[in-house]
């Protein structure tokens, strides 16, 4: 019997508490209830931040829940971020740093901030 055929495995998957990601020659299983995005629902009622004022940052596939959160409009990732995460950030209007690690996150945030500032300046100029 293979593990994916066992009743315990099937029960675990059907519970919705785990995400299964098939990989070449392996399967990645991770919890769906214990993610970095879990506390994000508190950002507005506790701190008053609306999604359009929130930027999330991540560098690994587990961060996809954080950067794709409905609680943040923008996301950034460094150059060494997982490709899946970089694709998501790029498609959804975020920014990708050219540097790795924290320096890349900071760089991506500055890029995003400058882009949004430039957009605001253009809209302001059009109104005047």
C-alpha cells in the first residue's frame, strides 16, 4: 500500500488543513492553517491598515499565502526568491529586487514606492 492510498492520508487531505504539491519524485505537504498570512486578518481591525496601504514581502514558496493575501495590495520579493513567487509578484503588480535577501526586499520596496509615487504625481498633474 502506498501512503497516498491509506485512509489516514485521504482523511488528512480531505480535511482541508493541508495543501499537497506534487513535485518530481516527491510530494510536498504543508499546513494551510499555519501560514505567515494567518495574522493578516488583524491588520485592519487592530491597526487600521487597509489593503491598499499594505506591502508584503517573501522569498520562498511558503510565502505565497502571504503575498497573495487579500489583506495586502502589493508584494515584493528579492532576486533569490522562488520562481513561482517571483512570477506571482510580477503578474500582480509587485516588484522584484535585483539583489538577494534583505537587500533585494528593500530594493524592491523602493522600486514599488517610486513607481506608485510617480503614478500619483502623473494623476495630480492631469488634474491641474
